[in-house]
C-alpha cells in the first residue's frame, strides 16, 4: 500500500534528484543554474532529510544535512508530497533573504523538470525533448525503485530476494543506470558497470519511453526484442515487482 | 558456414498473438518465462511433436530436453497412450457421471505408489498442492504451512512470493519459510508455532530454478518425518515434477521416507491433463470433507491415458531407463564442455538434470550455450532442470552431443576471458 513516507523519499531522491542532470539536457536549466552557489536543505518531519547543492552550474543531491543557506521545512511527508504536487508551500526556516531564489529560479528549475516528467503530446514530438523526458523518466523510476526497495515493507521483502551483484539498466544509445544489490539493500548509480551480473536493456529511447510510461508491457517488449535481459535473471525478476510499485507511488 | 535455424513464422504469429493474448504467450511457455535469451534464437511455437522431437512453425526439428516441462515422459504421441485415449474418447469423456476408468486409475495408483491408500484426481499440479494443503488443514484444524525457500508449488496465491502481481500479504501470512536441507530450521519453526502448523510441503529434492539442484542430505527426510510425527504436522511431498522419473513407487520411496500426502501431475498421463493426490488412510476422512472440483474433474480420456501411461512406464522400467539416458547425456555434455575449457556443473537426478556453466556467476555463458543449441536444433533452457523421456534414442544423444560441442565452441569464442586455462 502507498505510504506517504516512501512517496516523500521517492519525490526527494528519485524525482528531485533529476535536477543533478537536467543541466546536461536542457539549456534553459543550465542558464538558471550557472553562477548559483548555494545549498537548499529539505527537512521533512518524520520523513527524509536531504540537501541540494548548486555550485557553478553543477547540482548535487545528497541525503542528510549539508551546510545550507536555505532550509525548507515540512511538517510531514504528506506536506512535502503536496509541495511536490504544487498544492502546498514549504516553511522556510532559514534564508528568508534568499526567498527570491526560491520563488524565482528554483521554481523555474523545478517547473522545467515537471515539464519533462509530465510532458504534453506536443513536447514529445520534439526529439530533443522526447530524449530528455525519457532519460529523466528512467532516472526517476530506478532511483525511486531503490527508495521503495530499501524502505517499503513489500519492497524490502522483494529486495531481500535479489542476489548480490550489479544490475545494469541501459538504453541503447542512451544512458545507463546501475542497481547495486548487497545483502538485500539496493543502491542506484548512473552510468555503465564494467562487469554487471545481470543486464536489462532497452532497444532504443522509443521502447524505453513506451515501457517506462506504461504504454507497453515488459513481457511483450522482451519477447519482441524491444527490451533484452541477460545474465543472472533472478536479480531482474525480484527487482520487477519493485519497479511495478514505482508506478503505484508516482502515478 | 553452418546453416542456423531461423524462426520467421514464429515471429509473425507472435505479432498476431500480442494483439489478442496478454504477453502474447501467457504462462511458463512464454519466451520471457522460458528464458529465451536472446529471444531471436528460439522458436515461439511448435507445429507438432513426435517421440523426443518437436518441429517449429518454420519446419525446424528440435531434440527436446524440456519435454513440455515434464509431461512428455514416454515420447510425444506415444501409441499405447493415444490408443487408450482414443478408445475412451469413443465411449465418452466428460459425462454426467464419472466413467469406470476413474476407479481403475485410482486402484492403479494405490497399487503403484508406496504410501497410497487412496487417490483423488484433479487437473494441474497446482490444484494438487492446494488440495493437499486444504486436506492437511481440514485434518489438523491448523492454518500454517512450512515451505522451503525457493520451492515451487504452482501459482495459487499461497505459493507465490511478496510483491507478486495480484497476491496479497494476507495470502502469504500463513507461510513459514525454511531453507532446504535444514531440519533444525524446520524444528525451530514447529517449536515456535506449536499446534499451529498444519503441513510441511516440499519437493523430494531441491530442484528450484536458477540454482544447482540439491539432493536431500543423509537423514534429512527421516528427521523431517520424525518432526512431523512429533508435532502432528502433515508431511506433503510435491512430486509433481519428479514423480515417475525417479521411481514408480514415488520419489519419497526413492529417498527412503514416507510422506502423508503426495502430489502428482506431469508424468502421469504423457501430456493428457490430469493430476492426482494420493494419501495415507489417516487422511482419507479429511480429503473427503474438502470440496474441490471443476468442470473437467471427471473427464475420462485423461484417466485412460494415465492408466496406459503408468502401464508403459512399468513395462519399460521408465524411471531407471530415464536415469540411465540422463547419465549418458550429462556425461557427454561435460566432456564436450571440458574440451573448450568450460566448467559444466551437472546437478539433480540424471532423469531431470540441471546444468550450469560455472565459469562466470552471471549465467551469460549458459544462456549463450542454450541459444547456440537452439539455433542448431537442440532444445535446452538456461534456468530450469531438464527432463528426459523414454523415447530418447542413442542417435538423438549422439546428435545432441555433436551440436553441444559446436555450441560450446561458439561460447568459448565469445567469452575467451572466462575459460579455464
């Protein structure tokens, strides 16, 4: 069952983490992030703690506390989730003088992210936007998967069954995501592993977009070669129920 | 240049299938569940089958080591079985009353399987395991069942794992899990859940997928029997997969112990749809009280086929024959692999051996080997134990080993860094 705490973790470490890479996909974001030097701390009571650092165009999301000049506080995971949906505002505890950043560039940045994650049909006709949307959707899905695997009770039961090793998720001609499994705990990392134990790859961006957005089922995609899996398949089989839970959380 | 198989007509049919069938091929014969890696190397559909062979839609012939995942035990289209089925079909199949064949078959099972005092007929292996569990619950008034981690007992919700689509946490809450070959863990569970465990269910040996199959440790089953007796727990053997490939008297007999209930399906009727639960006298009353039935429960044709199949297996000494054939196949495969620096690990009972290339821990070499075999007409899968059938000939084995040698060579060329020096 959907749990506000897990959803908050997905939103912070799955969805908002995409700000780390948005600059490489969108010139507008690059322009907004350039020359920014600050850290935004997110404190969710009874929920996740994370900070987002802007440093000369580079953006890094980390779990825990950072040396922040802006602190955004939320009374509950639900409060944070409503903020992500645009239905609530955070309580700034520190950095009132930087409210202009929050209400201006930061809001524009998250707005850009939302446009890619919830694109309209017109936007998807543009190959550049289609590519960016697909890549960000993939990152969202697999980074959120890790949050569910490590924190949701059913997700944890599934993750415990995943044998140790690295699952390589890849989009041919596109980015890779590594899911490292160790003792039932998962960790996601962008990029390609030298020696994965299992590989789940998409034929191209189109097939990745269709599967990740629920427009194609994985069994058919695998049978038709739009997706391919190789290696120690129990890793992928036990990961799949968690991937299905991502769509329940981030519907 | 070798001519490798292509599967154009299978692909074309699959494109039609995906429009009208979820996943195109639902169930364990689907290309994903079957671990066809890559899918392009394998056929998706069979046109016909005979003996140890099947032909795909493109006319390619395969020597088959999956035997429809077990049901083909005598050879596809076995004449004795099919003649019995035809004869019964001419008399009647689904009728308003069961045919006399139901009693004949029950008597045959009671006289064949060591522990059987009665028999109950169903349609699939999963029906049998669920009925067995319900019988145990009816007999004991308890709810919990001890299962083996990684064990497979069908697809009813209680047999599945957390997170499986359509399965609720409440479906699984009565399951207690123990590792295979760990009688102490079973004892701990029975102690911790005293008077609440209805049944212990396991396969006669550990033939799970994706792992080397493990035989029972010396004394394991005898200890489990003692624990079940001590705690009043019903001991259920899921002999669906192994039944009649180890011993006509039941796989429990092969391993020297006596369960309370035993479940059969695959090899029972050489491909005709029927399963059975057999049990000891003490559980007859409980089995009588469990209402478990279906539209085709008493169909007589599969019962006639089963009766003929059991007769043929006895005549041929089927289990011993299949074990002997499996020994020949696996010894040849190991030799062919070694020539290429490939470490092929064979496990399980030879009549349903599991094989794994151990040069790496990812199964990628294993998957490549199975694909290369499929492209040359030998049907292996990379994740599951294989099945022998009584009709396999020495020529089939020789052809298999020639093909395997070429496939191992192809694997060695693709993964030179993994080969044994």
